[in-house]
C-alpha cells in the first residue's frame, strides 16, 4: 500500500556536544536573576525566529543558539533565587 503522507525527513539539526558552563567567580544572586531573565527573553525571541525559518543553516543556527542559551540558564540556576 502506498503512503498517503510521506515520513518526515530526519532531523537536520546538528547534534553537537555542548560543554557545561562554569563560573570562575560565582555571580551574585541579583546578577544571576538578571542574567536568567535576559537569557529567557532571548530564548523566547530566538524560538520565534526558529519557527519562522525554513529548514536550512539559519534554522540550524537558531536551534544551536537555543541549546547554548538553555545550557547557560541551567548553569545560572545554581546561584539564582528564581524558581526552577
């Protein structure tokens, strides 16, 4: 039987291994909260660009940026008073 809807293409987003982030001098709670807030807004805006992009290098770059930003937010949550 012939498929009416083809299978989606395999994920084209490169799966690079993103290193963990660490801080030489831990940020203060206020600095950390401000950074988490700014990074969260950046993730949201980058996600909008990702959704509006056609598959290709720009979309791959936006996905990688989101992964890097999320890794940074995860590293900052150790020093933040914000709820996880």
